[in-house]
C-alpha cells in the first residue's frame, strides 16, 4: 500500500538498492561486464571507451591494488550518483515515512504470525526426540 500511495517511492527504493549493490564487488564487476557487452552489440566504438583504464605499472609489475570501474568510471562515482538521486527522490516524494510504516507493519504482521502459530507434527516430534535424547544421556551417565 505504501508504494501504491506514492509511486515515486518505487524509483527511490530502486536507486537506493542500486547504490548499495554497487558497493558489492561481484555485483559491480558483473554489472560492468553485462553493460559493456550490451553496448558492444550496438556501438563497438562506445564500448571501447567504456573500458577501465590500464592498470598502473610499478617497478615493472602491475599494481596489486586494482580499483573497480563501471562503464569506464570509478565505482564511487556511481555510488554517489545513485545515492544523490535516491535522496532527492525520497525528499521530493515525501514517501520515506510511508514506506517505513509499510515495512514496519509487514514486520509486525510476520512476528505476530510467528508467535501465535502452533508448531506442526514434525516439529513436535523433533522436540520430543531431542528431549528424550537429553534424558537418556543423563541416565547413561549415572
């Protein structure tokens, strides 16, 4: 309901999720490869410009510290860009509190369901078996 009341919140949450996902090394590398491969199909010249810069060579060896690039730019540029866009969307749509309330209500419903739910037969049998083993171990120690 929170997203239906404020549809801009969907874009804001997407931008926030992408900015967080770009902090993950494997996601950033995979995203870069897929975007470059897709662009190469349409414009090989543009794809060549999107390659990361050549690694610096120190004393005849490539540098061990390798920064991650996305579309030829350092990763922090994309993290800052998507963070700024998400902040602006959250502030302009006034939907941050609405989405927080929606998440809080969803969490509350889940916790209430888990606390009032009765365990099924399999869970009861496992609990009984564990209790029996604990008692049996105590008897065997005597």
